[in-house]
């Protein structure tokens, strides 16, 4: 199974060697076209990203060549903003892709490699004479808090008086991680379509045999299918069952499905899945719903279809509230107010997605927190970013004796200068198994 990218000669998933070429081209383009404006916006003219093998800064991983699966020994990258753009340099024992080699081990006189390396950082800073030096420390975003305690101490000691110019690079790191190139968004369209096709195949009679297949069987089928396609999941896929006669159970203030995760699927069941894949250094996150037809049925009960329409409407209200410049908390409040005005009982818990599944950027609620999210919820919505539009509605179903169902949806959503655009195909009708 593969899907066509905008260039009809390319498909996803690409072979690994071609993926590496694409990712390295994207990195070069991002360093040229994205990073200078971000550094200007944040007022940082030198960004130092450092990490050691087996303890990499999350940002460092996004700056390394595609063939580098980790840092090598200690890898220090310095990105200097000048009138000519951004100069990316590596103070590292080994050459680092597109980065200029700013240090040759053994060339700095006596002393161990580590001492020479930190001395070269000091020399680079003295020559650059930056006003503000950004480092990856952050109380609100784990993605921007990757400078380890030891590396922070050694860097501060090496900088000496220049340490007074050090500031948090939180805003810069988050901006770097959340900003997507048009080419990356195009690839995410194809990757989301691929995820949707895998889910459609999973929720079909070819996989689900009512009376014998369990929800856990389907979840493992999805994981195996993604692995066989060469697009590894970034979390274990889940499949949940809701069933007439088994009411939702309360968990941390929310009503969630109570049918055991390894239960056998039966006719009349409502199935829900949560699936995320990884390819080209990017991630997807999708939730879809299916209905298992009972005897004599040709469609899902009217009450379930009304729940789907309510969930789609909540999506539309959330998209309308995602105005650039608003914080995640403001988007959450606006969406909930609009939903309440229309009588929709739901929760919104959307999040950025890109390099990371739960990405850096504005948090729009959490499933167990619908008031405000300190820190990440105070971050503004920006264009050229991608969000996993994740939410759920609760609604009684007359055909189930008034029993309440919780219908969750999650779709990729690109926010660009042209507005909001769903990635792949938005679900508006149940997948049918019968």
C-alpha cells in the first residue's frame, strides 16, 4: 500500500535512502528560509544546541543529518545570525552534515578533547560577539528543555563572562519545531491518507470477524501492518469498544468506554481506534470510528450518526476558533463557549504535531483539563504549523435506551496563510463492518 505525493512519481512510504535525501534537503531549506526569521522574532543572535550520545536534546535530533540516528560523543551545534543569514557550525569530533566544521580535534593545543571542544565554543562566541545567546532550557516545554545539567554547567564555565548574555531559547526552539515547510505539509497529507487507508482496512470484514476477533487483535493487526509498510507507530495503536448495555465508566472526571480492551467484538458494537505513524521524520495522529452491523441493519443507529454530526460540528467550531495570535487557552475557551451555545457536550484536547507526536506549540485543552493549561496553553497559534485536532462528544443514544456514548475524532490540520486545511480525509460517516 502506498500513496502518491504531489509529484506523481513519488510515493509514501519512500525507501529509506530516498527519505534521507528528502529530509536533508528539508533541513537545508529550513536553515536558509525558516531559521533567520525565527531568530529575529525571538531576538537571539546565537543559538547553542548541545548534547551527548544517548542523551540527545530533542531539538538536536532535528538538526542532525538523516544518517545520524543519534549524537556522536558530544555534539555541539552553534547557529549564528548575521546580516548574511544564519551560519550553522558544528563544534564536534565528527563532521555534521550541512554544518561548517568549526573545530578540528587536536588543533587547539594541549588538553583532552572535551577541554578543547569547550574552549572552541568560547572562541566562537568571542568572535561572534552575540548580544543574546539562546540555550535549550524551558519550564513549560520538554522539547525546549534538552540541555542537560552537566552540559549546562560545562557551557556556563566555558563561556565565563559571556554567560551573562545567556537566555532561554524556549520560543526559538518551539518555533523551530512547530514550523512546517509547504513540502512537509504536502508529505503530511500523503501520510495521513496512508494512515486512513490502514484504519479502513483494519475496520473491515477482512480483519474483523464478529464473534471471534478481539479489539486487541485489531490493535496488533494495525501495528503489524504499519511495521510491514515501513511506517513505524510512535505509540501502541488502541482499539476500544462501546456496547449497548455497558455504560461508560468515570475515570478522572471523564466518562470513558468500560468494555475490556481484549473483549471479543460483537454485532452492534461501536469501535474506536487511535493510530499514529512515523515517516520522513514526521508523525501523524488519527482517531476513527466504525460500527459493526447487527442482524437486519444496513446503517448505524440514528443516535450514533447524530453523535458523529455533533463531533464534526465541534471540529468546525474549533477550527473557527484557531485564529493566529490567540493562545491555546483562548482557543479552548472560545470553542467551549460556542459548543455550549449549540448544546454540544464535548471536550477539546488538541495538540501540535510534527517532529513529535505531542509536539511543541499551543496546547488546546487536555482530556482531563478543560479550563486552562498553564504554560503550553499560553503559547499563541501561528501559521505554517500543524495540529492534531483531537476532541470528543458525549451524547445519549435513543436506540441504546438513552445510554451515553463518547465519540472521539482526531485529524491532522494544517494552519497556513490560506487558512485551515484537513490533512487527508476528515471522517464524517462511520466505517461499516458487516
